[in-house]
C-alpha cells in the first residue's frame, strides 16, 4: 500500500514536470517571434461571407482582406484605384468611366472581366426583400454599360453625384461563382479563402496571383474569441497574435508586457444608446431629450475607457472631419433637473422602466449600459439590462427591430457622409431605430441631389443637427481603439473606416 | 445524526456552511455599501478599512457584491438541486422499483436528455422563455434531473431484492410505502452525496451561464459573473477575482467536508 502510494506520487510529479516542460516549450517557440501564421482575435462570428450580404461591421472588417471594389479606401481616407486602374468623371459627376486594371485575377485565377463588374454592380443595385437596393445609393444608377474591347465600364447616374466614387468600393464578385459566395468567397484581394468553421475561425491564405504588393504574412486566422474577458489570457498564452479592440484596462496590462505593443487610435464608430423611436415612450421627443440630459457622457468614458474617447453629439465621428460638427457634442449638457422637467412635460413625472438589450460579447457596450442604467436612476428611470448573444442581437434588435433600447457602435461602410446618415431616412431599410422625420428626409434628399460640394456638406450638417435636436438617440462617443500586436510585427494601419488591413502588417526582419 | 456530530470534519463543514448561509441571508445588514453604487475615484482601489475587499472596475465595493452574489448563487444552486433532486428521485425510484418496459422507456428518454450538455438544454429554455433568474433555475434543474434519476434508480435496483423489502411486502406494505418509507431512507447516504456534488456543479453551472450572458443580468452580482468579469482585470485588481473565488471554494469545501463525513 505505502509503496503504491509513493509510486503514484512519483508518477504524478513526473507527469506535472513533463507538462510544465511542454508548456514552456510552447510559450518559447511562440515568443521567439514571427512565423508565417498570424492569428487575429475577433469578438464575434461572421454574419455572412458574402460581402454584399454582410451587415455587421465586425464582418466587413474581416472581408476587407479578401475583396476589393473598383476603388478601395486607403488609410488616409482617400480612394485609390484597385480593380479599376483609372476613373474618369464626366458631365459634372453624372457619368463615370472605369478602365479595368489588366491582370487582376479572382482567387481561382480567372481574370476579372467587364461583365463580372457589371454583374457585381447590378447585384448591389437589385432591390431586395424590403424594396431597397443592397447599397441604397445604387438606386441612383441609370445604367451600367460595358465595352469589352477597351475593358471599360461606364456608369451613368440618374442625378449627378460627386460622392459616387466612394460607393465604388463595393466588392467585385465573379459572375460564375457568386451564387456560392457565402460558402466559397471568391474575391480579388490580397488574401484568399481557405476554410471557415462557424463559431470558431476563418482561415485565409496569401493569394500569390494578387495584382498589387503581396502581403508578407502567409496565413491568417481570424479566431472568434467569445468574450472580451479572455483576450489577455489568449494573447499571453499565444493563442492569438493580435486583437484590435481591447479594453483600456487590458491595454494597460498588456503594455507592461514586453512581448506586446499597444497602438492607440479611434474605432470610427458612433456609439450611442440607440432608442427604438417607434416604441412607447421613446416615440416622444421630450422623453428622448430627457434621456440625453440625464446621461453623463464624461462619466461613461471615465468608467469604460479611463476617460479616453471622443464625445459626440450626432451620427458622425471626427475622422470624417469635413462633415463632423464638434459643437453638437455639447448640445445636451448633463442636467438632471432639466431632464426631470422634460419627463414631467411628457407625462412621466415618476419616470418609467425599459430594457436595454446589449450584445454580451462587447464588454464596452455592456459596461456602458451598466453606467447608463445607474445614471438614469437619478431621474427616476429604471433601465434594466438584458444581455443577448450576438446572433440574437442581429436578428431581434437590428433586423426585426424588436427592442426598446440598445447600446451599440454603428460604423460607416464607405467614405461618405451618407454611409452614416442614410439609415435615418424614414424609409431606409436599415433604419433600425425607426427614426422618422419629414425635415430630415427633405434635408437628406436635398443633399443627395446637390452637386455643389459645399452646399451638399451644408445639407448633411443640417441632417446631423436634426438628429441632435430631435434626440434620435443618446449619442455617446467615438470609442478609443487599442490594438494589441505581438512584438516583431509592424506596419499596422488605422483606417478612417472599420477595417483591419492584415496585408499592411509585416514581420520585422 | 448524533454520530455525525461527533465527526470532526462534519462539524467543520457545518460551521463553514453555516457561516456562508448566514452571510447570504444577513448580507445587506453587514455591509454599509450599496453593491451597485459606482464611484469613479475608487476604480480598482485596493483593500482598505472601508472597502475590505477593494473595489471593481466601476468603483463598486467588492465585499458587498460578494455578499449579494453569494445570495444569488445560493438561491440558484439550491433551486437547481431541489428541482433536479425531486425530479430525479421520482423518476429514479419508480423506474428502479417497478422495472420492466416502463423502466426501459423512461430510462432511454433519460439517456437522451443526459446526452445533451446541460448548457445546451439551458440555452433552449432561455431562447424559449427569455432569460431571468427563475428560468435559469428551472433550466439548470431540468438539466440536472437525469444524473439524479440514474443514481436513485441504481440504489432502488440494488435494494428491491433485499430481504428487508421482502419482509415489508410480506407484512402487507403497499408499493408507495415501500418506495418512500423503506427504500428511500436507505438510499439517503448516497443521495446526500450527489446532492452535495450537484450543489457544487450548480454553482459552477451558474457561473458558466452568467459568463455566456444568459444567466444573471448586469448590474446584479453573482459569484460566477464576478469571476468571469474579473478575468480581464486580474493583473490590475487581483482581489476582484480572488475574493469571489475564495467564497466559492469555501462554499464547496464546507459541503464537501459534510458529505465526506456522512459517507464515513
């Protein structure tokens, strides 16, 4: 008996030692740097691999690596030629001519043809279930004509639109394979699809036939990290090499770690307490304004991101400096008394109770909701919090609009003001807050039909002002973005859009 | 029972469990702080006289949150084990005692339920009925039934052919009487074991569910939720993870000691 015990002990000690040695081995090999495989942690599963169908910002930032449009955005906020090698604007912005770049190939090595381009543009212009085109602005397209001999595509608009090139970042798909797009994505970008395991990971590999500068990292895995809570452990344990949006406290922890570099930028999101303007009591402008006065934005920033971040007052973030109106961030200074009197006027002297539905995988949004709910207590409003899983959020809140309020960040899909503002038109298919205002619609329509850039910007600003005046939502901030990358890689680029450009990252030599 | 009281580990376990139950019940009277009150200045402040376990990422007093969390966790665990145990005893005793085709059919259904992970069953419940504390308890409780049922059934299988059961039957005792007054008391020691193990599992399951965001909803505290939230801040505020963890350990330890003593 005793002997047996001793033996058992000896074996267990040996096993532990072996395990420990094994673990050291893993950690060591990972630390010694840079390999051909690079793993990026992402906070949620992808809603679709088809770039035209994907709605989540977190999906689009991943697909950016596989797909390109005729033009593509660069990190400075300019549009640079991609599938097209040049663009000519004619008739004051009513006709656009694109000449395709020779030798641009899809990932199955087939060359991009003018009919692929026409097909892709038509696909985005075709009305879907709610009668809106996939890209709402494409309703302005009168015709797309192709000239195969000169590999030229001519887009004619119904009305001149100088912002139109920005929509041409819309991904070009191959006509022959597009019906399989969700299963086997086929783009022209620097990385090609390798495999996708739902709820787990998306694996990409370098496409060697890429027309542009080929990326240095060979294999990229986008690994779904279900909760932000485990990110630090994942990074330190070597499971993930990069994570684009850690919390500010995590950033502090990781910047003390010699294996990591922490870069700071902005997320380019409009984070807000989005209110369902159709649901009582949020159909009352006064109630919405009361909420705006009750919330202390600086306090939210202090709790959630150590005071970093930019307070905003409408659906526009500072990176879009041409349209951004800094004065709106002060439109609703925290004022408990004013909030209470507005509630009284609206017929809720004792407040009311409602539920904030938040996606549980975004700790920043959950934390924001916790702080808001505490702040609303002061004016007698009882805000309950309901955490839902990301898929449920997309279907119930974003698509079915079956919610009272939610905290989320809304991104811009391209470099125009309308990418942020079009959703608040009363008939917009993605108007998930059900905002409806005749003045807004009128101002937005005027902006869209205006060709003079300056006047147009004025109309867009009017739209922002209306969103703020009518308190469409409780606007909070453009959040700070802390990107953590393992040491030994450099070249990460912040974009004015929600994009993770892996091709720009290079291992140090 | 007297014999049990003489056992040292049973007494130690009883004291620890007693203190935990007392803390859970009397929590609000012990701490002067509101568990949901935030304070910017106290974010991640360390252990001090006024905040004996320090403060979390919202500057909330961790000690108060641990007390309230203990209460939530205990309610969920007790409820879960109660539902699981009650359901398991009924199914297990009937199938084990009567046997035959009834046993086969019910136990196969039981096996099917057993094959699904508890979390999956709970997820189905939550998506059908929405998430709340009650739903969480029912969902976890149902998920716990199969393991109890199996255990009780095997005890009944073992006991039903023993002499004392035959003697009772000869005396004219009915099936119901034999099941609940003769065999069940004899299955008690084993049942107590699984109740305690079940309790521990329920604490962990509650932690897991809250972690997935389908359990206790913020800003309410539960030990599991606190643990998962503390992960991000483990370097900045180790106390945030340490204290809820310690309380879970103590709770499990107290029950574990009692269960071991009863086995001896």
